[in-house]
C-alpha cells in the first residue's frame, strides 16, 4: 500500500502548533523501541531491505559481521520489540589471511599486478578480473594472495565474499543477499538496507546503494566461488577506482573482463610445494617418488598440501610408503571420473589415516547444515565435550582437512565438504537425523542464553528445551557478546531450520523460529524473518500446536508491519488472534491486538486502533503484565493524540510513563516523555513541552541513541520557534539534520529540512524557505508520507504567498487541506485554514478570509488547540477591523492577546497591541 496514511497523520505540521504534532506522531508512532524497525520499513517507499546472510566462506565474513555487532546502529523511533539488534561499524577489511600453501604463480601475479598498475597509472577504469579453473587448483588462494599484495593500492578497504557457487549442500548466494552483506560491512545499518517482496526491485535498490557507497573510493572486492556472471554483476562497483577479483569454476563471459585461467601447478612447482609442506629435506624423499606423488594428485595445490601433511605427521613413513597408500586409494575410488579421482584419492588417504573417533567427528561435519562452526557446534554434532571437539578441530586443521577462520572457527573446503557428506551418507540415515537434532538443540540452548541478554526486561523469552541441561553453551557475559554471537551464527541457525524442516523435525523448526524472532525483529533483514515465520507457521500445521501457530503468525505480522506491508500484517495478526483464542492464550491475544492497533494507527484507522489498544490493555491488566500495560497505554495515547483528543492522550501517556519508570525501562520512559512533550506543545504548555523533550533527549544521550536524539532536537526546535527563540530553533534543527544525514535516516532528515524551511520563512527569507520546503515535499512523496506532504504544502502555501505567487499558494493550501481532511487531522486542518485566511486577508479579500478564520476557530476550540485558536481570533479581529472600520473586532483581538500571552508568544502580542494603539 503506497499511501502511508498513518505517517501522514503523524507528520502533520509546518508552521504552527501542528508542526509539533507532526514530529511527535512520527517519532512516537510507537512508544517502545520495538517499533524502530517498523518505522524505518514504513519510511522506505518500496518497503526495502532483504536477506543479509551469506555463506561466510574463507573470508571469515561471519567474524566481520560479528565485529560489526559491537556497535548498535541507529534505529527508527520507537521501542525495541523485546530485542535489540547489532550495529554496523564501518569495517572494510575482511580478506582471509594469506596462506603458506601458496607457491610461485609468478607469471599470473605479474600479469594481474601489471594490469592493475597500468589501469591506475593511465587513469582508466579498472576492469573486472576473473580467475577461473578446476576445483582444488588454488583460485581462491591466488586471489587472496594477490589481494594482500595489492592492498596498499586500495586503501579504502578490501572485502571478501563467498558466493557459494559450487558449495555442496548450499544454494548459490543470490545477488541481493550478497549486496546486503556488503552494505552491512561497508557501515550501512541493517535497517537502512532496502527490503521488500520484489526481489528484482530490492536487488536493484541495493546495487544502487552499494555503488553510491563506493563512489569515489579505492577498494578491493574479491567475489569468490561465483556461479554465473548474472550472480555477480549487481555486486560490481560503479566507480573506476575499485578492483574486483572474481573466482569461478566456470568460464564467465563479459566484454570488459580480464580472464585469467589458473591451471594445475607445473610439476616442478608442485614438487617444491610438497617438499616445503612435508617438512623434510628433498634428497631423502627421492625426486622420482615425489614426482609421481604430485602427478597422482593432478599437481593440484589442495591435493599436494594434503599429501605433504600426511607425510609430515608420519615421521616413520617414507615417500614410497605414501605413494603405495595413494595408489591403493585411487584404485578403491576407480569408479570416479579421472579429475575427481585425483583429488578425492588424497582425501580418502587422509581420512583413512585418522583414528576412528576422529573419522566419526569428520563425518559429522559433513552433516552440519551451516557453513562454518566453532567447537560448541562440533561438540553437539559429534556428541562429545567442547574440549574434545576443539582437539578434533585443531587436529583436522593440522591435517589440512579443514580451514581455520577468524574467531576460532572452522570450515570445510567445498570438495572436502562434499567428501564428508558422502561418507556420512554411507552410514545409518538416522545418525544424520540425530546429528541435526543435536545441533538444533544446542542452538536452542545458546539462543536462550543470548536472548537473556538482549530481550527487554519483562518481555517473554522463548525457553530452552528441557533436554538442554547437559548442553555446553558459549560464555556470553554481556549484551554485546550476545549480539556478536547472534550475528555470527545467524546463517548457520537459519540453515539448520531449513534442514530440520526438510527432515520433518517440525517441533525444532517452530522452537528455533521463536527463539530467533527477537533478534530478527530488530536486526533484520525482515524479508528473511518473513520466510522464517512462514516456515514456522506451516510447521505448526503438522504439530497441531495452536499457541505456537499464534506466535509464528504474530511475529509474521510484526515483521510485515516493519516492511509497511499493512494488509498482510493485519491478515497475519488477525489469524494470530484467532489461534490464541482457540487455546485461551490471553497474553498472546493481547500482544497480537497491541500490534494490530499499531498497524491501524499507521494507516489512520483511528477508531479500530483505539479499540484494539483498549482491548489489549484490559487483557494486560487482567494478567497483571505491567510492560504490556505500558505499551498499550502509550500506543493508545498516540492514537488519541492523532485524533486531537489531547487530554485523553496526556492521561494515557502519563500512566504509561509511570509504569515505564516503575520497571526501569529507559526507552519507554524517554518515548513517553517525548510524546507528552508533543501533546503539551499542541495544548500550548510550551514550558512543560520543552522540559519533557529535554528529559527525553538526555535519556537518549545516555543510551547513545543518535536517531532518537535527533528527533528530540527537532521537537525542541519547534518549541523554541513557537516561543520566539528563532536562533535556538535553527541550531536544534541543524544539529538534527546533521545526525539524520550521517545516519541515512531519510524521514527524519525530511522533517529537519522542512522545519528549517519554516525557520527561513519566519526570518524573512521566503525564497530559501521555498527551496527547503520543496526539497522536503519531494522526500515525503518519495517515502509515501502523506502527512509530511500535507505539512510541507501548508508551509509552501505561506511562503509562496509571501513572494506573490497567489495561485500557487492557494493550490498548495487546497492540496494540503484535502490530505488532512482525508486523514481526519483537525489540528492540521485548522492551521491550513488560518494560513489560507491570512493569504486572503493580505490579498484584500477580508470577507472570504473571515470565513476561513471562523472555520479554523471552530476546529481549534473543539480540539483545544490554543495556538490555532489565537491565530483564528486574531484573523477574525483584523478582518472585522478592516471591513467595519477601526474599533471593530477589538474583542476578538483582545481574546487573541490573552491566549498568546498565556502561550508566551510575545511577538504576536506586540503586533496586535500596536494595532490597538
């Protein structure tokens, strides 16, 4: 639904009291941080953001993302949905470490470095360099080694992404997924990455953001294991200063590429590598025997490394002993194709040399659905202790059967994964199922620990299964630890969900989805969360668990709200209510109703929103759930304010504030304070409003929440302007604009630009005001904010009237008034009528002007909006004075002075008193 009616209500004002309402409605659209993601998703025209999970591969991208989670990112206004997401610092260094197994490749390196140097020195754009070759030939090793050699030429960063083009058991990473990971690595907060159901549109939007992010930079990007040019094309930077190295088993075709084929090592280089890695002098080995060994494994670096490792770990073996074993292995694998046999024989030789318990451990690694793992996962897979699992992993690494990743993590090379998977398939199929069950159970236990640090106090936390008492979980001592672990394991957990679903382990699917829900609510990507909760909801059809079905549907509805897919959100949440009612789960029903109320608030279905929140509040009170009561009261207060029921809004929000303080919930406290400030500003209590906004700002400062700080600054700026402190208003809005621009928060930035436009209009620079207001108008329309559009049109009408564009001013007023009446925003309607009346009065149409002022007065008194009441009274008095002569309209003017004085609007008082004198 492209018409963001709820945002429109939230963004109602430009020049008067309604300005305050506008900011508050947006920034407080949800009274709890749980609403952050919803706001950002809502503010994106196409409901952006997508799947941020890649196979982490040799790059150690998992560790990168884990590092990114150390800093919480800016998030949209609201309260967290029982969880808190990781941040994203700008980290552009993710190359895997260089390897000792690299040998020679002098000609290839000279060609690559020479190509890069020539392009840079000539000022030409760097072409894409595609490195292709057969499995095991060393494409990735070559690309990483070249990346380290060239790193100084690309000071703005070096990134590595595994595209899983040929990873056994894993589907190739889609371009949109890879882009999400790259954007996160480049410092884009996950909530700001485009998301939506249209995969093509989302990929295009992410690609555009990625190109913009790298514009003018010199960065190196390694795209490893590509399946096709179509997969990698959207990932290519648009600027000429970035180098892209692509590795693939296929010969990818494109016009601008430099294709570099990496073949098997020349025999003499393969022998040199073997001797170096074996740790033995060359002469005792026997050159003829070593020649045959490297020939038997096809001179492939992977096979040569494995063979050398065998010899190094068996001091009693001779090279001839190794040759005999390799020949026997090749004979046993004779049914394979020649190329496969050459490499697989080296795997088989290494595997058969392992102790039985280590062979079992290696086979279990082939069962793991994820990409990389740590000792805790290894322990769960093989049903051993973490200490033993660590020993196995270190030994397999020493044997070159697994690769080490940053953060004490490990992964199998694609060929070795395929080999291990094949070994596991030869055994009992139940063993594989049980291994998946064990690793899923481990993740459930670890998620319970992580959620204990990240889920909001008083919120429900999915419990660990009863059978996890003996499961060893990682030590997570803080929220930062928990977020880092969650981001690192995200892809693996979701892969386990898919595998469990394929094995009909539906109870595990449902449990894992519920345990991941708090993290995915906040961290995103939301379309990934949609897929997860859909899977869980479908799984409950098999388990028959209606309560679990309600939970899955409720989570689906929340995420759909974040994506601004309001009809789908309402459908899912209504279905959740039905499921909860079937099992008399009143808390679940209350949560779903609270979420439904928020969706209806956002779509300006105010009566439905108020009804849902009132019913949710009653259920929470029956249950004695204080946090739920506070949330429902806060959301009810915003709904009342949106309906211009200011007294009711203050009453509900004040009660919510008291509960948040009782619970020690700082975010809830700050959000309620800010919303109360907006309401008091609309009611003319500017001192109280300023105090509340300052208190909210101080809490956001303590929480290091720059987005909410910026919203509070905008609201403070509105109060300062209304009370005549124009320079303080300009400073506050300018600071907010800086924050929003740096954080990429488009809606908040549009608000700041519009407020600054109002400041310019008030200080007499109508031309600059028009420029700023038109910029804000374009932004609101792009975001689908009808309220922001109406507020900008209202102010544009005033500014255009000042510069003599009467027709343009009236057109702006008419369009703004239509939107506000459609939204039911009577306060905004009163403000536009007053502006329009002023234009007519200055155009020598006092009779028509008086009609507009009269309509505004009726509205303002009906909703108790004193500033618009005073403006209407002043307008009526001036019209009467003009039409009937001096001395007429004095009562209206004096009534206006009384209200202005009560509000502290001294400039308007002075103007009227000069007229009266």
